C-alpha cells in the first residue's frame, strides 16, 4: 500500500506535541493552540521540501545527530519572527548611551563597558547602540564594546553583511542615514566605522555549553525575545542573564515585557528617560570578563566554538 504524503494529512495532536516540545526544549520557542497553525504550516513546508512521508519521520530526522542539528537550525530560521528596525524603542537606547554607559564607566574604573545584544536579529539593534553612543560622544572600544548574538544563522549573515532596505529606517532621521549609511544596489550599507565595532556570534540562549564560555556583562539587551517563550523558558533565560550580569549591571527588556512573576533578583531603576532592570550591587557573580570574540581572555578554541 502506498504511503499517503504528509502534505495531504493534517498534523495530529500527538505530532504537534512531539515536535513543539522538541523545539521548546532546544531553544525555548513556545507554540500553543493559538499559534499552532503557523507552526504546522511552516513545519509542513520543510517536510515537503525534504520529501518525507510523515511528521514522525521529520521528528526522527531532527533527532539524528549532525544532520538533525542542521535541520533544526533551518526549522528555527523558518519559525522565528525577525521584525526589527533601527532605533526601535529609542528612549531606552538613548538612556543607555547617555546615562547607563557613563555611570558604568565610573564603576569600571575607566574600563570599557561590555554590552550584549541577545537576540540581535539582522543587526539593527547593536548597530543602533554604536551609532547613538557615538552621537553621545562615546568612543567605541574605549568607552564601550558591543557583542551581539542570535540563534538564526540566516539573520546573522544579514547582520554581518550590513545592507538594509527601507523598512529598517522607519524611525531613522535623514541626518543619521547620511552619516552612517552609504547607498548600494540593494539599499543602504552600514558604515565600516560602525560595523567594525560589533562582534556577532551564533548563540542559542538554551545552549549551556556555549553560554559557559561567557563571563560577565555590564549591560544586556534582550528586547522582544522572551515573549516567544513559555514561563519556564522565560525564567531560565532571565536566570542566565542574572548570572551573566555584573552586580550593578543593567537588563533592558522590551517595553511590553516585564519580570513580574518571573524573577525577584532584579530591581527597577528609574532613569530620566526610561525604567530598566538592574542587578543589585553586592550580589556575587562569576568571572570578570566576556570570553567572547575580541576579548583578551578568548583562546582560539573558544573563538571557533562561539563563532559556530
């Protein structure tokens, strides 16, 4: 008897549970009854392209060593939402450049402030940080350093390329466009004087082995990322950020996100332009430096592993 192709059969409840739980355990992405249609449609697209005959066969593939890891990365690319643009939630980024970094520079005895954009998508957020910091009179590499990570290899390729279409400039004034971007065939390219000051790495926030390569950060931006996690995934991620932040360091979430019912380990800090979270001074943390790309403490094997 010929097998009925999966594309002609809806995903069963057990198949949905099996596949969505695998994905949630891998990277925290959570799908429920309301988002099931999107999940099923995009998984089915991959099943068709791979010419598989069942969702169970696809689940088996996802669990099959290196090939499964590659396909899981491809599926994450299919499922992640990457809606972003330059200077999104600008008041918070301005507060980072004009208030947080200068304050932490004093606390750091003049050493650069380490900033991590966790879930950087196609790069607009970390590049915005560099541009606004420069506009505030700060010097990249001297006053601050910016590191950026994302789980999507596709988005990281776009970020490293640094070419953007009009949608990315919906909140960018003409003077900044002219100063920091050059016209090119496919849109506008970020200036090298900004691009060279962001180190991009491939990182899954649920990957304990790669996270172990990180030391402490002074500021973490993770905006509009954990909204796609369930409560357990959110708490796990916030715990990671707490352990990664130096005491007195800042956590910047999206304006629609809150730590209510998630963590009591942070305090709210009122800035002149925004409310942000802060790890209280006096709490203990781990190492004293980012062990990522460009840091003095990074050895060659760490660099290869972090860069993926």
